[in-house]
């Protein structure tokens, strides 16, 4: 009868521990992805859906889907979403961005 040495038993236990941790991580990632997919996506604010007036000479600024500030077209905060609107439409709802300092 052959007995395993301490190193062999330790190696087997560590291998099974790694397999268990990997399994738990994969299950947790799957649950996270499923949870993210089931959450409702944010919608555009109401002032974008129905403009109060259409003045073509007004300056165009940009807002994000969920933001409360308006920006210049070159602002770094517009990486994920960029919705062009007229300045007169958003002045009463949004504040100017402190990073890019759009017109007021």
C-alpha cells in the first residue's frame, strides 16, 4: 500500500480549491450579467422628446442620456452618449459643465 506524501495531498487540495473558486467566480459573473441585462435602460429626459420652440439661430450644445449638465462638443464627459440640443431648450433644466464651460 502506498501513502501519499504531504506535498502531494497539499497540491491536490490546492488544485480542488482553485477549481472551486473558479466555478464560484463563473457563476457570480453569470448572475451579474443576467442582472445587468434585466435592469431597465434609462430613457432620455422629457425636454429632449418635446422641444419647447425651434430657434435655428440658437447655439447647439450637447447633453448625455442621464446627465444634468450641458456641454461643448469637445467635452470629455460626452464619451458614452452625445445628444445635440439647442441651448435655449436646456438652460432651464440643466447647468453648464464646469470642465468645458459651454456658453450660458
